[in-house]
C-alpha cells in the first residue's frame, strides 16, 4: 500500500545508507523531492520537482526501517528537496512515527529552508501536522541556503545563517535552543 497525500504520492530522489555528513554518527538519509525555495547554489536542484525520483510507498518505509536496524546507525536524516513542504509532511509524519516506534533510541534530523518560528506557528501547511512532525524530530536545521554566506567549514549546514535547533530542549525552554554536540561540548 502507498502513503498518499490528498491523492498525491510523495516522491524521493535517493536513500543513502552509512552517511556521516548530515548529522552526528552514521546515519540513514532520505532525500525527498519537491522544493519551492530554489536557493541559488543548491546542491540538488533536480529535487525541486515534486515528481522527481521514485514514489514513496510503504515499501520505502520498510526499507528505511531495515537500514536503520544496525546498532551503529545513530538515526535518520530528512533532506531534500524540502521535507517540510506541506505536500511532504503527512508522509514524513507517518515515517517518523514508525521510526520512533521501532527505534526509540535513534535520533531524527530534518533540514528545512523554512524557519522554525514559521513552522512552529503553523504557517507552513497544516499546523497540526507540522507540529506533530516537529514533535518527533530531534534536531531541525532551519533556514534557506544562502550562497553568499556559504562556509565549507560549517558542520552539518551549508551557510552560516542556518541554525541547528535542539527541538526537545527548545520545547522545554519555550525558546530556541541550539544543538550542542555532546562529544565536543560546543554548539556548532
């Protein structure tokens, strides 16, 4: 059976296993299709098209769950395209619910060109779906990629305007709390 969104199926471009560039530890990464930001210098402009790649189905979810199984896999990263496009959120909510149920100890990272404040306020898509998705994501890397602010030495982001937000600590504090790499003891 397929994960459908208002008669439309989400697409994805690729799944990467054993990725170390898009979050801490060894990760499984899902690159979804569809993005309205169209940032100059985007490293994957082909994913702007909502129909690029392959349909995202329950078989895809099952494959992701299988890839996440080994103990050395720290978690799942959602990239794009734009995971937080309204059309992509319902399928990703279903996915992260299944991941959290199967692997409660693994973390989920999401990269979005949308700002956390707009997402949390329900300004992007169905607010209830967006907030439910944010409630299951551990770290949100927010903000559009800005070519003029690109820095190769930045960890887990492309431009210095982007923030790595610890969503659980942000939820507890009632204000944005940046993610701290516990191994290094510093904010990145």
